[in-house]
C-alpha cells in the first residue's frame, strides 16, 4: 500500500513539474512573439512566421536546390540582439547544419546556394533559458545569413 502511495505522489509531482514547465515555456513564447512583432513593425520587415515561431525574410532565394538537415553548409553571417548589438559575425564558415541552433536548422533550409535570409529567432529556437556566453537567457536573436555553398 505504501509503495502505491509513493508512486502516486511521485507521479503527481512529476505531472505538476511538467505542467509548470509547459506554462513557463508558453509564457516565454508569448513574450518572444510580442518582441518579434514589435521588431518587425519598427523595422518595416516583410516576411513570414513558421509554425515554430521563427520569423524570416528571404532577401535572395538562391538556387532551387536547398540544403537538408544533414548538409554541411558554408555561410557568412552577422548575429545581433533586437537592440542591434552585434554578438557574432563570420565569413565563409563551414559546419554541419544539424550542429547549430534550431532556428538556423529551420531557416537555412528555406534558401538555396547564394541565398540570403534574415532570421528573427525566438529564444526557444536559440539558446533558451540558459543563454550562451554574451547571449542572455530567453534572448530573441536576429541573424543576416548568406548561404555560400552546401
């Protein structure tokens, strides 16, 4: 009998934690969405949202052949916060698309070789609540990316 009660209590605690986590994630998604919409409006961007919350503007579509999640890509990019503070930039860097943040994985597949895209990435598709280096927790990020090759 004690064993069953212990399992019930543990199941209740786990369910409660999962519910709290989902509510917290849902709240952050709403905060991110509002920040992205304000940024889009302030900068007169004409792009689209994906179902995941990624906002993108295709500047140049590039070739009709697009990379996949398993592609090795060569990109040039500039990453910045929504207040236009550059935190990273690089020219002609090669990496496996599966090895980068989810916002890049999704966004880079939208263009072909020679394509250029602006990505506004909600925190859940970037570095989440943990942040990374100079990128704070729950930070919405923007990137200007050119897909040089894949």
